[in-house]
C-alpha cells in the first residue's frame, strides 16, 4: 500500500522521467502491472513474518501460495534463521525484495505492510501482538494466545480497540472431520452433552535434537539472547531450551498442556457452543520435574472442570483412559475426532449426516477449507475469521487455570464473566506475570 506522500512527484522530475521513457522502452514485470493472472499491487495483501522456527516456515509457505498475497519482510532474532527466511521468500518470488529485520517493531512500523504472521515463543506473544495492533496490522498468530491469561486479555482488548482482523493458528477448525464432528454435536445427534474428554500429548519432545546440549554456555553470536528472553526472567543460556524446545520451560512456554489445549479443547468448545464462556470449577493434578530442571513443564496431567449447562470436561495427557483428540458423550450417543481424518461415533451413519430426526434442524457452522485463505479473505472483507481472538482466548483459559490448580495443589473457582479466580489471592496473582525491565505491556 502506498501513502499519498510517496506518490508526490514534482513537474521537472516527471518530465525527466517521461523523456527517458520516450528515449528507451521500459520493461516492467507482468506481476507489477497485475497481468498474467497476477493481482495488481493495490489488491495484494503485503505480509511481514515474525519467527522462523517451527510454525513460521509452513505458515509462510501457505501464504506465498496465494496469488493475492505477498510476503515482503521477515524478522527473527537469530541471524541464521533470518537468512533462511529471506532466502526462502526471495527464492519463491525469484527476486531480492524481502527485507530482513532484527526488531519486530521496526518491521511493523512499515506503512506498506498490511498484516503480520507471528510464530514466536509464547512469552513474546503479547508484546508483539499488541504492537502489531497499534501499528494497524492484521494478525495471523500462533496458539496458545499468550503465556498468561492477563496477557491474553491485553491482546483481545488491543484487537478490538484497533479493529484488527485476527486469525489463530488453530487450523483444525478448517479441517473437514473436525468441522463435521462439531456440527453433529451442535445439531443434537448425540442428545444432551454431559461429558467431554480431551486427550493431549504427554512428556517432552526434543524437536531440535539438542537434549544433549543442556550445559550453560555463552549464547552464539548469531542469536540476540537478551532480546530473545525479552520480558521473561533472565536465565542462563542453554542450547536445549531455546529454539522449538523453549516450550518445555515455564519461563517461556507452557509444556504440552498449553501447546495443545488451543487445538483439541478448542474443538470441544466449538461443538458445545462454548466459544465465549468458560469453566466454573477447575481441579488439576500433574507430575512435574524439579522446578530448577532444564525442562520443567508437566510431563503428565489431568484437569477436571465443571462448565455451565451441567457439562463436565476432562483434559488429560498421559492417562490411557482419555484418548487423544476430542470426544463428546451425550444422552443419545457419542462422537470422537482426532487428526489424520479420524472420526468415530456410536452411530456410524452420522458420519454422513444421516439419521438426524426431522424435528431437529441441522446446525451449519462457519465453514473454512483453508485456514490461511480464510485469513486473507477476512483481511479484505473485514469479516471475522473462523478462529478470531475471543475464541482463541477462551479456548486456552482452561489450560492456564488447570496449570494454576496443579501448581497450587487445590481446586479453584473461576468467574468466567469477570475473568477472576474467586476468593484466592495467591491464585489470582498467577493469572499474570512480572515483566523484566525495560519491557512493559501497555
């Protein structure tokens, strides 16, 4: 997008350019003019990507596949990762136009960037997202929404205040089997839902194969470790708890629970119609490594929650009785869904939408078949995405509350309308966290 000031040109300069053009033909690439099935520049969405670790490359690839989208900038605190990002983007477009940035704030200040993709560690989500909103950028942001509930609320408020389009990377809502399962539940096939089982992964996964590199050392010159730690507590550098494996330390992430709750519990809420409500009572138990362990997130956990409308939800990782995925259990049957197109139900005919009583209307839910395309379409229309910011917020709150309950060793009561833990000052302090100077969440 061009500003009015960038289009100003004086008369002498214009005549000079016109004369040069008359003297020699100008060769302009067809994509610049919007020819050859390329959208014209003013109809394209310009995107800057922040983070080139686990999800950044895939998200960027998906955006580059869309012809009305142009990735124009990349940002990362690791020079090696940043160069890979720039090379990937420029290699795709066969040019040198993608600009690299060390500081996300500098990139987001560019007026020609319409939207940003955020694929960064959880402890950075709030600061980067709020800044993107302040700079009037639409946002595709990875889950969980943020490291704490207070930070999540700050993102929600910023998105609404600045009228931004937000898409969460909870892409399961754009997949046919999850969509069908949620519609079956919402349409009353299984009767009144009484119980939901949400199975998540357990343990730790060495994504970067750095488990044997857990010695304290100086950060490599290519990584700005001080800024990477950012608002979190400064702890000694270890290669095994930065890229990708940061999620296994509570200073930066929330372990398997917070990594996955925005997927399978998100689907549970969708089927129940609970996108904007939360649990009333939460009780969690878990198995933790020592607090000072290199990786200290819970390796096994179970959270029992009572919701409005007499619905009980169990979230579990490492408990064989709770199967991976989402299972709704009602008075007239059950349905279970998981990744790899898995869908099972007590009545196999329901897979095809059959056997719905004539007296029960079939509920059609928001339909998206491409999560990234859905975001781009909504950037253009200003409509809500399939996983807007409020949905992301409420899908992850139970995970945060479950973790607080596990850490305190007691049941907590949650006022989901006021977003406050009832009569428990110690627990309420854990809804947020202190920021390391000079970082502040405004």
